[in-house]
């Protein structure tokens, strides 16, 4: 082989290698660009807590007219010299980045002499936003539930007064309201810890506008008095009962945890995975409990499905290393975790709050 042929073949080889590298590099850049687009659309991450210092007993609603979610929580003093916030309102586009924007009430409802405004539940009924709330003090012999109305999710909410108190409805510790619609009928669920023979979580039909109870005698019991903070979720023919047990508010010693049951009928009976009726104390299947990073984990919001079809739940918990604010109140921060469904039951990874970086919810509206 003469020198000219050798040089020619070498040039061909060099050209092929160069072309391959160039094409490979282009392909790599294209793949990276594609991956980058995917990441921008669905690769965001988050780390708990998603809001602090306090948003206890959260309820979350999506405004159908805007890309915003709104979260509301129990009235609390954050220890920042601003006094009690009468039901804080937070705003977010992604369930991760929340901004405090004000309070639902300008003044405390007056139908009860004293107490705190606890555990709000906000829903849209027809063209109005309704805020159900508990009015109670610790150890209150006669707490009750009221309702307020607004034209927009940011309020202001105008109090419509009492729906009922514990003595009238004959259910001790009547707090933690939760609204649910089934087959065109509005219902209110409520109830909290008690050992009395009339204890438990109950439901009752409401009027079509959601502002009144038609008949106090129509209440029905769905769970025992070792539950509180009821949330009902319907999925694939089942009604799921989410509830909290344990102590919510003992700082680093809080033992709050979430448990579930399910039923084929809204009125129950609700059973756990072992077949135990939730009306019997001690029943329930564990969904989520505390860990070294967050304790007192409970009182979950409604389940929110993102645009990837993934279900999410917000709830509160306490960092045991920062369990109180300067006012002495429990520092109940806002937490977020994914819910998966396995064999027809809701599951949270490791049955505990996440404390490492996780994939965030995805919503097209924030692109």
C-alpha cells in the first residue's frame, strides 16, 4: 500500500470518528435539552415543612377561576407581637410555596362568650365560599360549630352564626367540622375525643345552601370517640374515613397520628383492613405517624390530585427541636406528602412524614 492510500484511509477514519463524536455530542445535547424540558415541567422538588411557623388543622381549596390554592388554619398566636390571627389564609400555585395573605375573619364571631376559632373547613357551594369552624376552649363543656360566608376564597368571611352546639346536638366535644357532598346532598361531619356514651364522629344532612341543619335528629355515627379531625374521600366505589388519634398539642411530646377505614356507604359502617368497625374504640389502619423530625402529625386536608394524576395530602406536624413559639403555642407547621393507593387502600411512604427532598406536585398552570 503506497503512502497516498495510507494517508487517504487515515483521513477517512479521522472523518468517521469526528463525525461520530459530533453526532454523538449533538445527540447528547438534544437528550439533555429534552430532559431539561421534562425537568422543568415535572421535576420540581420540595422539602418539608412547606410553611412555617404555624398552620394547624389545614383545609385547602382550589380557586376554579385562578391558578391559586388557598389554605386555612386554626386561629393562632405566632408569637410575633401581632396577636391572634383569626384563621390564617395562605396562597400557593403548587402546594409547596405558600404565602400568608391575611385572615378569614376581621373579628371573632360573637355567638359564644369565649373560645378559639379552630379547624376551619372551606368549600364552595354554588357561588359562595363557606367556612365551617369550631368555637371552643380547652376542656369546653359545650363547644359548637358555626359557618361563615364569602364571595371569594380570600374573604372577608361574614359569620352566619351557630349551626349547633354540643348540648343541642347531644354529641360531646362537637368540633372539627368537615363538609361533604354525596348524591346531591350536603353533609357535615364532626366530632372529637370523648369517653361519654354519646361520644364519636357523626354526620348530618345540611340544607341545600349549606347554612343550616334541617333536623338535629338525623345525625348518624361513623366512628368512635378516640378519633377526631374527620375527612371523607370517595374513590372507586368506596368512602374513605381519614381521622387522627393521640395528642395534637403537647409540643415535642405530641402523639397525633392518622388512621383510615373505608365503607361502601357514606353513612357506614367503616371498617379497617382487619375488618374492625371504626365505631369500636381502638380500630383503624395506620396511615401516617411521627418520626424524629416531625411529631404530632395529623388533621389532614382533603386529597388534592395534581396534573400528573398523583394524590397529595397536607397536614400539620411539630418539629420536636422547635416545638413552641414565644407565645407558648404549639409550632404546628404545614407538611405535604404523596398518597399512593395499594390494593384499594391509601398509603404514605414508610407510614411517616417525609423529611428528605421529594418530587413535588405538578400543575400545568404554573408553567
